[in-house]
C-alpha cells in the first residue's frame, strides 16, 4: 500500500504537470470509486475546471481546482494516478477513471479497486472523517521531536500501533513503521510508556530518515506501486526488515523475525532492537 513517500512521489510529479490544465472530460468506468458523487455529478463539478496546486496530507492527495470543489484521493492498496503528456498515450492497465485535459491525460488506475475519490470543498473542512481527523503530517515542519516524544510516551498502545494510528502522525504505514523502529533500535511491541524520551526523539528522526530516503529513491514498489509517470520506485533495495523475514539482518547477520502486532505482519531484528 502506498505510504507517505509513495504518495509524495506522485504528488511532486502531478504538481509539476497538472496546474493550469483544464479538465475537458471525465470518463468514470467504475462509479463505486466515487464516495460522495454520482458519475454525472462528478463530471459536472469537474468539467471546465482548471487544476491548481497538488497537496498531500498523510496518505491523501488533494488535487486543487479553481472552483468551489477540489478532488480528494486516497490510493489505498493499489491506486495509481498517472499523467501522460500525449492525450492518446496508452494508459496503464486497470484504468478506472480518465480525465482528458487541455494538456495531456490523467488516469486513475486501480487493480483491487479499494481506492477512494471525493469531491470536497476547496476551502475549510472536507467533511471526510478520515481526512479531517488526521494528526499532523509526519513531514510537517511545525512538528518537533520533543512534541512527538511527549505524545508517544503518553500513548497506551504498543509503539508500532501508535505509529500506524493516523490520528497521531499522518503518513506512516506498515513498511516504514517497521523500518523506522529498526533504525531506532526499538522493538515494535514495546508499550509507548516504556519508551524513553531519548528513544522517542530518535524514532522521530528515523521516521523522517526512512521517508526521505524513500522519496529520493522514487518510493517502494513490491508489486503495484507506480509513480505519477507510470514508473516503479527503487526503494525496495534500501529496506532493512520489511519483506526480509528469515534473511540475515543487514547490520548484525541475525535472522529477521516476523510477528503480528496491531493486526499487521511486523518484522524486526531480535538483536538490534530491544
Ligand atoms: Zn540486527
């Protein structure tokens, strides 16, 4: 599932190409992806509108438009937003929605069709509960290591569950939670209250470190993720624990273990993490 780095990679690409482009037509091939509009209402709200900046909070993308409504997208498991300069370009497989633009074509593709699109007010609250309730974005410059440590140490869950809760910190999912905990040397099942302030601040830094490394590498592709131009990301080669159960730890050589925490497969090194 795309997490913050993958969504940010897509955002950067779309933000280079969409602003200033007008939506000429919208073809919705799978209406149930639209969470608060019929295909007719969706098309009517978007046709003739011009794209503004593309923003991101957590794993959500906001495709800003010049009118009263903008477009909110969550890619969930296998969603993709791909822009091509050539309006007649071959679109990726599993394309479900096609936006013909004054400059190029934007395709929403989705293999498992769990993605979600909403029309939201361009100003103010979106009315989408999962979006309006998000905690601070993990890369929000206003967020400090001290503030993060204070919130984490007041948590009542395991440290892994805390990281996955989007109300605490928006953007972290299963891959990067495991990677950040590995680099911080913290076992994922440890209760938040048993994490020291120093460890929590270190974890804040490793969360940002794994995100920045992944963004620079174009995101992590295991099976499905494609960036905004339709290319796979290169970050899988940088991972320490995710997807590496049974393989030797890249730091100490001990076999990486797999357990289940907060309902999610969780990988860790029994020697490097305590
Ligand atoms: Zn190790």
